[in-house]
C-alpha cells in the first residue's frame, strides 16, 4: 500500500475529508452486511477500516503541521 499512501498524500485536505466521509459510510454499510451474515464483507471491512485510518492519519498530520507553523 506504499503507492496508495503516496496517492493519498497528493490529494488536498478537502478531498481527504470527503474520502474519510465516504470510507466511514462504507465501513458502516459493511458492518451491517457482516451482521446479516455475508462472509465476503469481512475482508472488505478490514480493507476499508485500514484505508480510513490512513486518511485520518494524513488529516491529523496536516492539522499538526498547520498548528506548528511548518
């Protein structure tokens, strides 16, 4: 996923915020599917949660960088 994180780094903050919202909604839907017993939702859920964590990490890095004045 090293190439994927670089692609995310190239996106703007507003784009990352929108992507975080999309992923949060996707995680919600996948959790619902998992509760109904759809087995393939497990791997998709894991992937979506990791992607959401990556996006949130980048947003937090930018927030901290902005407050540090760098």
